[in-house]
C-alpha cells in the first residue's frame, strides 16, 4: 500500500513537472508586445512659474514658452533639421526680389473655443507687434514695424519688406492670437489682459486649470492634426531646476528637464529614461576688441589664436559640463546648411600656443608663472553669469589658460550680463547665444551692430561686413554659401571670439511613458515636437494570438 502511494506521488509530481515544462515552453515560444491605448496624464516638473502664456510675451520665461508650444501655432514652424515648414499656412511664394511674401492660409483650422481661424487673426497679431506701445521683445517690434501686411482674401495675405531679408521667415514662427478674444484691446493692455492666464490657441492642448502650483492641459478636441494619445499634461511648478529631479524621486511627477549638474544622479535612477538632444545654441568666449586702452594686447589676433590653441574643448566639456556638450569652434552651427564642414577645426595644441606667445613677445622672465611683455602682465578678467555650470566652465578655462602662463580672474555677474556685453563693459566674457531658422549671422558680427546691437565683441572687419551684407541680397542658398564660407574662414583666422561647445538638453521621463523622442531642438519647448505619439496606458498581448486574429480578419 505504501509503495502504491509512493508511485502515485511520483506520477503526480511528474505530471506537475510536465505541465510546468509545457507552460514554460509556451511562454518562451510566444513574444509579448506593448499595445498603445489612449489615456493618461503626463505630469512634468518645471522650474519657475508662468507669467504670460501669450506667444507675443513668452520670450523671457521658459515656462511660458513651453506652454505656448503646446497651445499655439505660427504660420510656420521649424522642423528637426532647422528648416522652416508650413504650420497654419499651406505654403508661400517669395518674389524674385525678395520683397514680397504671399501666404496661403489653411481654411480647416479652428481655435480651441470652436471659432474658425482666418487672415484677420494674423493681421491682428502683426498689428499688435507693430504698435508703438507693444510691451514685448523690441526685436519683434522693430522687425514687424518695417513690414506691411495686406489681406488679399480671408485665407490669403501678403507681406511687404523694404529690403530683402532672408531671415524674415524666422519671424513667421511666432504664435498667432485670436482677434475675437481681444475685442477692442490695444497693445498697451497686453500685459494685464486675462488672456495671458486663460489662453485660446490652435495647438494640440488647451489650458483647463492654472494656479500657483500647477497647470493642467487637456487634449484639444478641435485640433486639426495628429490626435494626442494622452488625455492631459500637467505642469507642476518648483522653485529651482534642482528640485525637478527631487520631485521625480518622490514620485510627484513623471519627468522633467534634467539640470546639467544633476545628470550624474539621474543616470543612476533605473526607472528614468534619459533623452538627449542638441540645442540650437553655442557657448562662447568674447574678446572685447573695443577696449584698446585697458587691454590692448587682446586686439592682437595672434594672441587670440594662441588662447584658442591652448583650450581643450573636450576636457572643458567633460570636467565642467558633465559631458553634456558637443565641441565646436564654428560661428555657424553644424546642423545648418550654411555650415562649412571643410573648415578646419582648431586643434588643442598647447606647445603651439606657447611657441606663438613667445614669438609675439610674451615670456615669463621672472619665473612667477605669468607671462609678461615689458611691464605688462598677460592678465585679464573673465566675466561669467551666475550659473553653476557656466561658473565651472569659466574656472576650467582659467585653469587651462593658467597652464600657458595667463592670469585669469573670474568675475561672476548676478544680473545685467547682456547689458555689460552691449556696453562693451568687460575684458573677456563667457556667454551663450541661441539661434533659430535662417543662419544669417549679420546681427552678431556686422560692424553696424557694435553700438547698440549684438556684436558684443566689437569686431570691425570691413570684408566680413561686406560679405554679410551681400549674403542678405540673394535668396539662393548656394550663392549665399559663397559669402558664409568665406566669413567662416576669416572668423577662424581672426578669432574675435572662441566658440566652445554646443549644449546638450537632457530630458528625463519615466519608463511608464512610451514613444518619447527627441531630435535637434531650437528651444526646450521642442521636446514636445512628437507629443501626439506619447502614450502611457498599455497592455501586454501574446503576439502569436495577435497575428492569428489579424489573419482571421
């Protein structure tokens, strides 16, 4: 009897083992997939608070720009390759002389309150920016004040320019406002208008609730584009960028932009996917070429060349920027069609730097570690903004140049860096420049922009100014490149500034959110470029069963 029981136990155990084996076989012979469904709210932490959710006023606040990206559209937009492409416009035609732009508008667009979009909305938006009382960016006002706007019919408008301006299309990316929401409001009333916290746009998401703690946006049911899979997006506001990662760790949010200083910590969080994309900007060091009295030696291009040879950009990025940058020395960004890939990049060559310094008379005869020429020490102050990463960059630059025998004193500026640059009130300065659309560098390096403009280095090169003027008179890219390629060659020879690196934007998103993609970005708001594809709710399904179901259909 006992033996019979033992055999039954053995047979039972064998049956269980065979069943498990079959189940394991079935499990591994079939592949599971994730099938997307519509729904869910993506919650993101952002540093700061909104002020003006209005595309005409959003240039000075990153959160305003982020929200405007989701809520509004322009006539055009910039794609991931830096090209201007249609948005609210179907397309446009440019006259041969470059003075007239005829835009055909889409007639299938509705505002988020259901009203139809039309040419009157575009004209109203432009007239606000043209107003003498416009409280937004002076650059926008100055540009649009010299442009005439003509309504041809409800869905056709013509812009007229006094002179050819290849960068004009850049300005057509500005978000358009609904004229019916403003009634008889004037530009002077924009700052206090209730629209700024209850905006109505044409974009994929609309504001439902906003307060000091968060902004809740839901999918726009009138949106005439790819329908978002997410039901909603919520922004939660925090006092500083450093608190963004803390909010994720405490499970308050599902993602956010990762500050450069926090990236080493973010890399260790297994549930956080990190996405990286280059930003359309570069960090550079300006030399003040206008202050010949106090720093006459900086006027010598050989000295500036030597400082370039003595700078290791990759080490700078690794040590001060946590690897979040791409070395570049060209004043035209690499993604641009105007970039000359054949232009030689300066190499880190400290021996060449030392030899060049010695050849132009800078030696350390008293062995104090600092070079002199006569009774002048090779010393200057490096201005840097009060940002942890920029401070680290400035200190690393000072360390590297110190090895050449250059004495660098880093001065941190809490505010008014732009004002000091414009007034040429500095010796050497660390800054960051942003770009979008057309690569025209006229505003940055033309001699006419030294006083009151953005030629902060004060570079007065007649040949360069002529090249940049002539490039604005033609629309053919091949012809324009002839001018821009020569500009890049002269820039490399004279070194009015040292371009250091192109920053990398790091975006952390929970692994519960799928299909997030980042491509080269003009502004941080471009992280939402493919927001319609993001999804959160999913189910796992046996692939073979799916295939069988599809076959039966």
